[in-house]
C-alpha cells in the first residue's frame, strides 16, 4: 500500500506542471518558432507561459490580434516586459500594420522580442517580412521558417507581395 501511495503521489507531482500549462520549455508554446537570437514568433501563449517568455530573456511582446487584451497587457507588464498590440485584421492586413511593427522592432533594437497571434500565422508572416525587408535575411531562409508554420492563403500572399513591393520601391529611391 505504501508503494502504491508513493507511485500515485509521484504521478500527480509529474502531471501538476502540465495542469497549469507550465511545461518548463518555451518551445511548448503553440507553434513557437525561434527565428533569431532576438526574434521569435508563436501562437497565443496561455497566461502561465508568459513567465517562460520572461525567463528566456524576452523583454517585449507584440500581439497582432484585434480585441481587448488588457489582461494580457497587465500580466506582461507585471513581469517587467513591454506589451504592444497591433490589431491586424485577418481578412485585411495592411502595409500600415506592418510599418507600425517595423517602428516597434527598430525601437527595440537588439532586445529579444516575441511576436504572437492566435496560431502564429499573422506573426510568422510579419516576422518573415521583417527579416527580408529590414534585416536582409535570405529569402529562402525566412520563407522556410514561415512555411514551417503555415502556407499563406491568397489574402496573405497578396499582403506579402504588396509589402515586399513597397520596400523594394522604397530602397531604390
């Protein structure tokens, strides 16, 4: 009986972190993708995972989902990280949305940033565009990182092409 009690106790102790969403690894955040030493993208972290984000040295969180995220803002700022939200409409992402993202990223310089959305579709597209239009990351490298998460639909392919065309035109001036 004593052995059974020990086994049951150990079983519940091992499961306890999972019950609260704490798996112990940032890689377990939905669709987490480490893109560089200073940039990662992911799906929506659950509240307990923001502690993991902080423990991994991230100083800034950018949320690309429209809506009220005041609770997320409070959780993140309580951890002494900054929180920004760009309300990117899934059906109508805009160049202005991306330009706001670029301004934030430039302000954060070499700090570690996590950009997220619900499933890491918007976030991976923004990260792809940022890497190729602002950082000079090779197209194939950035594209393979994005496509490991999802294959953009027609709306997002048009958005990607429009943003790339804008920055190609801007760089020629």
